[in-house]
């Protein structure tokens, strides 16, 4: 929207434009709140024994043993690929 159109709408519909600005400010504040809460929850899930165990059981995380086994297999696969 160009400046001329925005000024025209502001003159014709001042209440709606005022409400739109308020909604925009509220959405900006809510986005920040959602981000901060989500970050706190993620931090908790990365350090909580219960959460980590549940993630492993659900298959969302690998155990350390599985991780190293997979990394070793990937390394050998890469070596085979490079040799061929």
C-alpha cells in the first residue's frame, strides 16, 4: 500500500486503522512471548532426564551407542563410495 492510499484509508476509516495498528502491536508482543516460552520448553526438554528418555522411547532421539554406530556405518559407506 502506498502512502497516498494509506492516508486516504486513515481519513475514511480511522477506527479500523487504529484497531489494525493495535492488533499488529498485540501480535508482535504475542510472537515474542510464544518464542520465549517455546525456547524455555526446548531447553527443559534437552536437560530433563524424563523428557530425554521419552524422546528416545518414541524414536525422536538416538542413544549415544546408536549415534556412534550410525556414524561409523556412515563413515564406512562414504569410504566405500570414495573407493568405487
